[in-house]
C-alpha cells in the first residue's frame, strides 16, 4: 500500500532514505531546515567567486558510493567526473614530509624505504583489511541491528575471529609496523570514527583498505556534486523537497505518528524517517514518554569530534601545497587524548588542509586558491571568536612554514570560521559534534541507538548517530536501511 512518508533532514542519509522510499512507489516529502540541501555536505559560493564544500572532502570507498547509483540504474559518472589524487595526500612531520602515492606498488616501496620489511607487511595488512572490508561493508553494516540474531549466519560466524572485534586498532597496527611515521599514517583514518586508536576495534582497518588501497578521489566540482546527484535521483523517483522548512514537532496519536508540524503548519504522514540529529529529534520534537533514550543515556555516549574549520580564499597561488595535507608535526596520542579524555582545546594540535583548487580550477577565481583548514576538537567545549583566532594564527604560521609562502594574512580574499556553536545552530548537533557517534566496541551494531522508535511503530531514525555509523558511505547505507525498514513496517 502506498504510504505518505516524511524525511527530516537532507544530509546523505536523508537523501538516500528519500530516494529508496520513493523508488518503491511511496509519496515522499523531504524537509530541510536550512536554505540549501546537503546537511553537513552543503556548499556555499562567495560574491568574489569561491565555492566551498562545507563538510566532507575525502572521497573514499568509491565502490560503496557507486553502488547507490547502481541501485537506480545509474553511475556516478552520469553526474560528475571522479579523478584520482596523486599523491593521495601529504603528511607533514616535525622532521620531514611523506607523500602517499596513488599507485599501490609505489606505496609499498615507500613503506619499505621507511622501514625495512614493511612493504611485505603492508601486503599482509591490506589482505587482512580487504577481507574485513568485504565482509564488513557488504554484510556487517547492512543490518538494521534490531537484534544480535541478525548476525547469526554461517558467513558472519565464520568471519567473527577474522574481524578482530575484540582487538584494539592501536595494537593491531603495531603487529605490522614499528616506525612511528608508518604507525601514525595507519592510525590516522580512524581519528574521525570518534575515539582514540586504542579504543577502536581492529575491524576498522577496513578504512585503510577503502582509502589507501582503493585510492583517494575527488569529484570535479566538489563534494556537493554527490549531493546534487542524489537529489536528482530522489526527484526522479518522485521525492518532493522543501528548504527553510523547520520541523518543530512530531505529533502522536494512539502511539503512532500522525503528522509533523513544519513552520507552524501541521501536515499528515503515515511514516517518519528522521535524518535529523537523533538527540534533537527525541528531546525537542517528541513528547518525553515516546523517547527511546533519556538525557542520561546521551551524556554517557562517546561522541566523535567536533572541529574548527576555516574557509579561506587567497588572492594568489600557494606553492608546495597539495590537495590534501595533514599537519602531524605534533603528537597524535596527545591530541586524541585531549579530544576524547580531557575534552579540552588541544595544547599541541594537529590539523588538516584541503586545497581543492590544486585539482579543480572552478572552485576559485583565476590565479587564486581555495583552502579549507580543519582542526579536530572535543565536542561541547567553549567556543569563542578569540579562541578560534588563536588557533587560526597557529595554523597559518605552520602553513607558511611548510609551503614557503609569506604574508598569507595579507593575501586573504575571503575568510569564514565554523566551529562547535555553528554545528549546534545549523544541524542541531548534540554538543556540536561534527562526525556523529564514536565507533567504539560498546557502541557497535546493536549497541548503537536504535534505528526504530520502540514506542512508536512508524518512526525511524537514520544517519551518523545510529547504524552503521559516521562517514559518507555509512550514512548512505543508513538511509537505505531506514527506508527498507520503514517500508517493511
């Protein structure tokens, strides 16, 4: 029977849920509180010609993203051109620079040069990581996670030990490599899963395979091209989009959602899929008696970082800067400890610079540079312009030292900062988190916040605070799972 379905929020999970639900013939309406579609992956264009992706900038796991398009008889190439980055990225250490090549054999040679024997060990690591990737991203993450019984299958049971769910990632990496630079290189991808490497299951070596082995890519035009493509597909299936549409209340009648109040207007629906922040959805939109979790539950969860971002336009090219550059001159363990344990502004921060204009001339005016600086920080910390500026100055000094550029402050053509307060304001993000709920062992699969409201049979949740977890590919998968469950229900 055809249902009238509302999707709240237009991030990757919301767009995915809308597209899949519409594909099955249902009437789908998607509501976005902001003025443009995309959630954290929105873009903005300045009056003087710069186009900035506001969020994701690492195109990893291209096969998972491709599978979304394939489900609708399309290919990513129908919507945007994907180019490989070579080097994939550059790492700046206190005593040198390491460029990570796109070609795997060249990467092996780099490992061998850095640590004798590490080339063969990289093969072994990637073989193991590939197995986890194929099982994890095909079988493990596609479960709605209502019960552990979903994982009782011969394939998953056979794979249980190989998936290393009980081994921590830090220890796992050190089984293969001893050189500090290689350890940092292999540990870096899990930082954005929301916990220190010592607290992340070794299962997530699958990220090293999905990134380093499958390569780092860039969609010409920016990440917003993926958003535009997903919106196009959802519209083709019949989804209707509404921006500046603030959902103020989920209305309940006889233990069922009956309607939404949007911009003070009540609209009837048969099913709701909330891609909005899970905590916000429950505490602000639902009556207390219908919530899955109370405030005490959320306070005990481990959240992924927030971040301090600067969107910068420079009125000349910056030499010696790659598309992706990681500034790891300081200690990784110290920074992660200050994010996850001390929960304070970092004393010796690491940060990341993205310069898409090195690859894509259309994101900046001629002979100018588009730069995005990002520093992971603890969610919920004090956020002021003075604090932001202090760290901005440190990042600029380190950027100048690395590139040899001078007087960058005088060459700024555009500048905008974004941090904890902005994540709260724009996305209703719990404690201003940027990446969702941490993928720790105690917050994996069935132990994540439930995809389904347990007290209301026609309300579902999707996105980075529920299964399967944070990141672009997992969020796309989350939308598909939520739509499937909502329709089945």
